[in-house]
C-alpha cells in the first residue's frame, strides 16, 4: 500500500488511522477472550461447595 521507505503520515502530518475492520477484529478477539474467561469462572463456581471452588481457584492462580 505504501511505497518502500515512505512514512505512514497523511497530509496533515499525523499517522494514518487504523482501518475500521481492524478495530472490529480487536473488539471481537477481546470479547471472545472475555467470554472464555467468564465461562471458565462460571464452570468453577457453579453448584459446587465453596471449599472445592476456592481450592480450584488457588490451583489455577498457582498458590
């Protein structure tokens, strides 16, 4: 897209904006990661006694 050695600045001297689809890609990736983390936490705190849950959490955190 840009000539070799050319700066990525536009007419006004500031750096070109990130394309919109890249932003959406980042949001989707972040959302997916949050979803996976959320489901993992939910799976551990589901109907199980508190002792077992806290033990699993300790193992997860490496304590």
